[in-house]
C-alpha cells in the first residue's frame, strides 16, 4: 500500500499541506494526465493507477475515463502494456460482479456494470476496435480482450451479437482463438463463443462453417474425450448451441461425418466402482447424450431425424448406447439420459426398434432388455426420473411400430403353450392394478401407446381375460379397468384409466359396445359430468368423462339396445344439457398440464405433481374434440346460444381454407345422415315384407292341411287319375304362392339395398379423395417452403463470403500501400497481362 501511495504521488504530484484529495479528485487528475501527457511512460503510469482504482472507485473511473480509455486503445495500440491496463480497467467497470470494496457502499447500483456497458456500446466502433485487438498475439492483450468481450456479452448479449455479426471478419477472429497454443486463451475463447452463439442462428451458421466442429472434436480428443476436464464439457456445450433448432447446422453435422466422431466418448470399459465415474466425466457424457438427442429430437424435421437415426445405427452408436444400459456402475443420471437417448434414436424407425427388441440383458435368466427396463418402470423403489425415462423409451419403441404393438398385445392373450418367462404385457398388467399410483399411470399410458392407430389390436385386447379372485370366473381387461375407474380415488390412476379407455374406444365400435355393457359405466360418466366440484383437477376429470361419453356416442354401432346412439344423445340433453356438456369438455384443454404435455412427446416432469396427461392423448383429444361435437354427432338444444357453442369458437379460429373444407365435410356428413334415414326406411319396409312373408307361409300351411283333408275325403270315390290331378293342382298352387312371395320380397328389397350401398361407397370414395388432395396440397406447400428457406439461407451464406472476400482484398491493398507499393499500377499491369 505504501508503494501504491508513493507511486500515486509521483503521478499526481504532492498534495497541498493538510489537504486530503477525494477519490473523484484523484481520478480526475489521472484522466487529465492520460489526456495531456506527451510521454508514453507518463500515460502508462496514469493508466496503471486508474486500473488500481477501478474496483474502489468504479463509478468515478467509468464516468470520467471511459472516452479517454477508448482513445488510449486507438492511439497507443502499439504499446501492449498500456493496452493491458486499459482493458483490465474496462473489464472492472463493466463487470456484473459486485466487488468486495463496493459491498460496504449501498449507494452503488447493482447494475452499474450494465450501465457502463450501455454507455460503451453507444458507439459501435468501440466494439470493432476491441475486435481488432484480437489480431495481437501478445498474451497481455489477447487474454484481457477476450475477458472484456465476455463481460460486454454478459450485459448486452443481443447488441454485441449484432455488432459482431456485421463486423468484417469478426467471427473469424474469434474462431482463430481456438487454435491458440495457450490453453488459458483457448478456454476463455470457448466460453466467449458459448455466450455469443446462444439464440442467434446466423452466428451459429458462420461459426459452424468456420470449421468449428473439426476444431472442437480435436480439442476433445486432445483432452481425453469423456475422461477429460471441463474443457471437454465446454466444447460440447458450444456444439449444442450450434445444433439446437438449427436445421442447416444439423445437416452439415451429419453430412460431415461428425456423428462417427462421437463414438470414443462411449467406448468405456465395464466400470464396477464409483471411482470410474468422476463428476466431470459424468458431466461430459451427459452433454454428449444431449448432443445425440439434439440431432434426433422429435421437434426436428422428419428428414433430419430419419437420416440421423440411420447413421447412428450404421456406425454402431446405437449399439454403444445399449451397451451403456447394460454395464454396471453407471451413475443414475447418466443411465436415465442414456435411456432417453435410446428412445429418441429408435422413435419411428422400424430397423432401430427391431434392434432394441432383440437386445438381451445379461441377467440370470437372460431377459429382453425391454422387459428389464419395464421392471424398473413399475418398481416404486426406482428414481422417479429413471421411471419416466423408461416410459418414454417404451413409448418410442411402440411409436408407428405395428409389430411391436402386436407383440405387446400377444403377451396378454391366452396361449396354448405355457409361458414361464416374464413378459412386457404381464408387467404392465401388474403395474396397472398395483397399489403404487405411478405404476398405475405408467402402465396404463404404456398400454395406451400399444393401441395408437391400430384398430386390430384394440379388438384383440378385448380378448384379454383376468382372474380377479381364486375360484371366480375371469373378467375382461376392459371390464376390470372400468370397475377400477368407478371405484378409484387416486387422481393419477383415474386420469390414466380415462386416457387408456379413450384411446381404446376411439374408432372402434366393438370396444364401445363392450364398455357400455359394463354395469354402471354410463351412470358413472353422467354422475362425473354433473358433479359440482370446483377443483381444477376435478374439472379435468369431468372433461375427460365428457370426452369418453362423446366417444360412446360417436362410435356407437347400436349393438347395446339400452344404450344406442339416440338414447345416449337424449340422456345427454335431458340429464346434462348441451352447453354444460361442451363447457365440461373444454376444461380438458384449459388445464395447465394439457398445455405442458402437448408441447413434446418426452415426459418432462420433476415429480408426480407435474405428471398427469400424456402427449399422444392430448394429440388425439385435439383431433377428435371438434369431430365428436362440431360434426353434429351430438345435437344442440334448440335454445342453445350459438355464440357459446364450441363449434363456433373453433370455426372462428380456423383459416378460411380449412373452414371451406370443413363445411364441405359437414355437407357430406349431412348426406350421410340422409342416407341413414333412407336405410332406416328400407329396413322398415323389409320388416313389413317379412311380416307379409310369414302371413303367406301361414296361409300356405293352412292350404296344405285343407288339401290333405280333401285328398282323404275323395280317396274312396275318385279314380287314381283324378287323385293325381288333384294332387298336382294342389302342388302347383303351393309353388305359385311361394314364387309370388319370393318375387314380391326380392323385387322390393334388393334394388333398394344395392342402390344405397352404391351411393354410400361413392360418397366415401369422394371424401377419401378430398382428404388425399388436401394432404398432398399441404405436403407440396411444405416442400416448397422448405426449398425457399434453403435457397435464402444459401444466398445469405454466399453474400457473407463475398463480403469477407472484399474485406480481405481491401486489407491486402492497405498493407501493400503501407509497404510502399503502388496498388493502382499493380492492378493496371494485371489487367494488361
């Protein structure tokens, strides 16, 4: 401190006797000396003193010296020492950190660093001036320059991103820092690029095309892959920024064979002790798993997902992920994320799904890996996040996988051969009826995913029988689920059963009939819908019951006489009311958990309180809600206000084109209703004809009896020839009656039925053609939009390259001029030659 004071006196001059200068006075004199001193050494000493004061007197130094410090960088750039002092001073006054020297002074604002950053950025040339300093290799300049850019990015990220984006070679200069042989500079440059690339797609593209992936993988390899330090994690975090939500970079990554370079991160031996997984190693592997999932995220374009999945299978990355599931000693969080990653890699890919189904776990006895995973899912002692990951992975296995869905249902059906091994279906049934609420939810949702878009398996699942008690006759799985729903008290279990039943009954009249035949099923739905509970979760249950009842009406084939489509409609109107029904139905999509679950397929929940609805159920509900209400399947009351109806609200939100198609579909539906009435009339006529037929048969039987009696009476007095004639006459009368009856019935019934069937087939064909045309139109539009976006991106990249080239040419001309060359003469000579 004494040395500092003596140095300060040499800079400021001796104070007047008895006078104690304030901090502001000292800073003012130092700034004045920097501005007016002719000797570089004096200016350097003053800048050193300002750096020392910038922590204690940040406000004074920033307010009085900001412009002066900027001028020093511009004018004294050749002197690395004075530039070092200035950069350190700027880092201090723009820092977000509150220094220890400031904590005792409450008058200093907490955001003082951000305020000085805003002042510094008023002139964008200041940032460009800082970027130019990166060309200096001297450690005293390059390192504090990177630190200052990081400080500015912390405070004003958007502004700095825009300035760097338009600065010639701005991003290139930052990328060159990754090749710096001094690790401390390279590591700080990594942190700077992580900040710079957040949320800016243009900068992400430039960084990627500046050979970022090659440089980052080289650093990862040099650091020891997953066994490396925090630098490996920083490299992976930068890659994540470059790839997340950036289709261009994702294509560049997979086409550049960078997926193969991930493999060494997972080529680790079987680790049986805790020492093999240090916290940093776990963080490194965790980031790499995030990187894999970014490439195959369900939110990406279908083309990127399918091609990335194919590459990951071909280069054996999927094999390594599955091996990680099987080895011992893997930390729980890594195991959880690996299961999620496997789910994303196999989702919707038949080859990858089949690969997972054939993986056997090294257990005793050996079991399929899927069965071992499901055992963890229904085990209440396992961590919650792990159970969620297994549920998501199993859902990905069933997604668009008819073979997998069939295999699941087959494990539940009665079999002639004895099955001693534990199956996936048995595990799910056990979890469905266990006392653990989470097992109920996971098992019901998993079964639901086995039925999506698969009417055959919906019907097959009706054959599943359960033995509830010893000595009692077995009941169907549907019957038992319905009984559990009526008797259950746990929210998550009831919601899960309602989701399962809704998916099971949609587009499957046989399941609807089986459900309606269960005693108390309709009464339970009506009671729930009419309930006056006011809790949000109760509203959700009421809405889901309303949806279930709508499905019972919409997909009803009238095979249950007591609950036909018309009788259920009348019950709805009289007991519930249409407006009340629609309001209760709308409560489902209003629930907080609906909007959360509908965002993405993966289960993202930190606890059971955030786990309620499933993505596929929300998707189905959104699709069918307007169908079961707006299509006219459920009639509105005569006095219902159209402004409050769900149909009008939906129509008001639709686009004109979609509205046009929906109107056309409604017209076709009206025609279907007319044809339904016609077939009812035809059925009635057919019934009348059958009655007439029975009457004719009765008359025919009476005539037979009379004919027999007549033949008996005349047998003794009439000759054989006469008897034969009488018999023939009687037989011809009988044949005539029979022929007349058959002709009358056939002539009236067959043409009408045939005509109705032709009309119905023609109408269905037209509706199918219209839907196909709409799908093709949407597909072509999406392809054209994607092509246009791709062309725009290519043009932007080309313009940036041209701008960089022009900048380089200008710089080379300036260097030639500084070396004494006449640039104009050189250009003339080149043109003449």
